[in-house]
C-alpha cells in the first residue's frame, strides 16, 4: 500500500548516495518480533530511504541502527516511517524521518565521497 506524501512531510535536507554496504537495522519491537534489515538507498541529515523485505507502516516510530560497514560506523537513531512503496519483487521502498538530525561529521561517514 502506498500513500501520497504531503510537501510538509518530505525531507528538506539534501539527499546523498550512501557509502557501499550501508544498512539500517531496526531492533525487534512489539510490532516486529524479528529485526528488520534494509539497504539504505539514500540518506540526508533528516532521513533516509531504504529497501526492505519487511512491510513497515507509515507512522511507525522505531529504534534503528545505521551502519556503514566499510567505514566501520554504527549510529543508533530513532526514525518515523513516512511512506511505504511496494516494488515488483515484493520488497518495499521505505522513506523515514530521523527523530534527531544527523550531525555533519556522522553524515560524512555514511555517504559516498564526491568524485
């Protein structure tokens, strides 16, 4: 199920391509008994989009860990699911807003350096 996202809900920070092997792991919680793993598609100081096999729901507020494996960076952060878009293989593209914006130094560690 997808829904229209209002302009007020869209990210206002620039989006960046994540470093190779950047993932988002959502800890088990009442709604999701097992960890949810997602491949980060893009990231900004205020949110991310990721591809995941688990169908999350808009409005879900979740505890997550962002990990840039090659950079050796792990960041714990809260996020709120803003939109969910199913893709043809059965996975979902998730858009989420961070509870607290990422600082510039952390964001630099999570993104692909400019070419």
